[in-house]
């Protein structure tokens, strides 16, 4: 098994550092905490079987993308929400003057 830091593992799999930290604490990846120069450093233990599971889970999340119609509907809802929020801000600004 090979030891890599959380940051190196994140770069290796193009994940965020925070997601790798959650994976390590959740037990999705094997990890070890060691003292280095008086600081606790967390390492991910990399093995072939674990790498296959992580790769599959990354592929699954990217495969679950929305269709264009669904994405368009979500964006329209977001636009309406932002318009309402902008109107509230404008009303507060007018009242403050």
C-alpha cells in the first residue's frame, strides 16, 4: 500500500480536499493519522481495490447529470427566486433613503 496525503489524493482524483476529508472520516477510503514535525497529518492508504471503488463512485456521480429540460426548469426557478430577492433588496434601499 502507498501512503499519500489528502491533498495529493484530491489532486490525483480531481476531487476537492473537503470531499476527500469526508471520505477519509466516513471510512470510504482507508486512512492513517501520523505525527510529522509535531503536527497530525492524515494519509490515505492507496490500494488497487479501493481505487476501483472510488473511480466507480466518481463516474456514477458524473453520470447522474440532468437532462437539458430538467436543468432548464431548475435554472428558471433559480432566476425567479433571484428576481424576488432583488426586488426585496431594491425596496429596502428605497425605504432607507
